[in-house]
């Protein structure tokens, strides 16, 4: 039995994720009490061992129940129930903006807590779940369509037995992704931006590809990153990791990082790894 546990702060996209999983054949339950997880899985497992179930657990649970979450997950894993935990979040300003736009009431806000205080308090409450996440997603810069696409690729469409690799390009001037497991800084490499004839292109265009492939330092960087990941992926899989996010950053996220993400993803796909690509600043996924 496969159980996907969705959690995260209010406004981070949990409902969108649950709807996406439901559209892809999962039996979905929102606002699941933590204490009922063992009984739910017992009933479902006795009827359908091949069931695919997704539940959403959030701060509407009592804090004492959420503190028991790690122990309950450990019990489920020991009973041949494959649990994957997906934790969504966004920065505080984004969550405040989303609540202002929807005019919804935060589940923790009230007479004693302002909205900003409730958002901060929710982070503390959910820490026991966040610390166990197999996949952390920062939805700050994502549209709903991008989030659905990401979930469909990395969760709904993923084969259970394989570790899912996500290669993300980004620009340092727009901030470092907070949901990456590995971050590589490639700003030391030759920059096509300083050639006016190349500035208009990106790392997926042949002009940039040819420019960077001619540079020995670029090829060396590729080889070093590839060897490190290839060496350690098996160890992550042996440790029951289901997802691994690798972020490559250059200054603007247009040329060098995009090129290296494409090259690395292609190399690992040739080794039959489940691999996806996200170019954050280009708003492209494949």
C-alpha cells in the first residue's frame, strides 16, 4: 500500500496538491486526524493492498497529536505501508499576500493571534512533520499550474521503486531555492551574457550550448557534479529516500545554470533514472 501524506502551512498549496492526486487516481482525505492514521491504513490495507491513498494533515490537528506524528509514521513503515511525506511551504510575505487576496481566515488566527503571528506559530507546530519530509516544495514563486505539473511529475507519476531526481536551474539574484537537497554555484564559469550577440539566448538554445561546450571549465564542472551525484544517489536510495532535488545556480538563471541542468538531466536519464527539469527563471518544466 502506498500512502502519500501532504502537509504544510496554510496557503502553501495543499488543496491544489490533494486535488491533483485525486485526479490521478488517489483516494484523498483532507484534514486527517493524526491519531486515526493507523486505523485508516489498517482498514484500507485489509481490503486493497495495492491502494493509493493521499491524506492531508495540517495545523488543525492538536499540537500534541502532531508531536506524535514521527512515532506513528515509524509504526506504519514497519507494517509494509510505504509512506511518502510531501511538505509544502512559502515565505511569510507570500502567505500573507495570499490570505489578503482570498480574504480567508487563517485556522490559527483569532483574538489573541494576528495573521502574521498565526503564520509563524503554524511553522513551529508543523516542525515534526517538516523534519520528516521526503519532498519539500517551496511554492513561493509557483503558479497553481506549475504546482500541479510538479506534483503530477514527481509524485503522481513516479514509480515507487525509483528515486525521483529533480534538476532545477535558478538565478542567485532572485534567491536560492529553499527546497533543494544539493545547491551548486556555477557563477565562476565563463558567462555568455557578456557577449552581446549571445545575451538574448538561454541555455537551451544551440548558440549557448556551443559556446559553453567549448569551455574546459564548464566541462570540468559538469564532470565533477555528475561524479558526486552518481557516487551518492545509491546511498540516498538505500536510506529510503524517494526524492532528490539538485539546484544549479548562476547569476540570472538564464545561461550557465540552464545549460548544466539540461546536460545533467540528460546524463542521468540515460542511466534510467526518473528525472525531471525545472528552469525557475524561465518558467519551464519538462
